[in-house]
C-alpha cells in the first residue's frame, strides 16, 4: 500500500481535481507548501483537506520529483523511448506494457494511481482546461529524465520525447495498465494485498526512514 499521506493526496485530488481549472499548471503559496512539506518530513499529521486543491497538486508534484531514480526510472529511459518509437498502435502498447512491467512494484502502484487521476482530469477538460498534453508538459519532468547530463539543445529534445510518452500514458492508461487502473485514486486505502511488504514505504522519502528508500528502486538518487 502507498503511504497514507500519498493516499490522502490522491483521494482529495481525484475528488476535486477534475473540477479545478488549471490543476497542476497554476502555482500555489510556496511558504505554505514548504510548511506542509516539513510537517510531512517530520511525520506530523496534516489536515490536507483544509488546503486549496492547487496547493495539493503542487505538493504531489514535489513528492514525485523527489522519488529516487524518478517514478518511471531513469535507467529505463531508452526503453521507454524505444517503445514510443513503435509505429503500430498495438505494438506500442505492448512495448510500453513490457517496460512498465520492469518498474519496481511500488513505482507501478503509484503510477497507476497517478495516471488514473490525470486521465480523470483530462476527460473534464471543459472545466479544468487541462488536456493530457497540458498535464504531460507540467508533470513529465517530475516523472522521467535522461540518465545522464546532456547539452541544453539535446536535453530539450529529450524532454519533448518524455512529454509525448507521458501524454500517451495518460490517454491510454486503462489499455496499458488494465481495468485495475480505473478509479484507483478514489479507492483510498482499499488496496489489494501485494507481495512486497515495503510497497508503500520506499516511494516518498519524507514519509519513511531514509534507510528504506532504496529497497524498491534501482540506481542512484538524482
């Protein structure tokens, strides 16, 4: 299961995100965000439901950015890009499923939650003004990057490819991850048991002891 603060964030965003204009694009109070972040770091209970939805989105982006090796795993970057290079839609879906299967279980669980949420937001674009492409632009840098330093012009190109990947994942989340993905973000703590005991403990450094963080991730921390 995911850490409770992450479950709470996802549940609240799933409830209010699809009715919030500019969700994940508009900024929020940096001071308040920093205070909540410090509270979560210290495991101090935070009543997230009392804070603006835009602030909750900023908090989630911040947490995603701090996952060791990133949610989609920087070491799988070339495999993700290779999968996106498939010209046939079905071949691309199959290749992306194969890469996703290489993610640690903790990453995959959080990815399912996140894509379900983002899909709901993009489907209500008349209200949110956020298409899958808009959401991908805002979130892709927090989910995946090349594993090595690159010249700025090359990095811009690779960032664009990453954005295309995230947009495709949002648009095809049910096909890619199965029916289980649909509605996950609204289920809160009602997750099925998983074979990995530390499934939710490795994902968000502020929520768990540092010694547990690396067990569900390969590679070095950015």
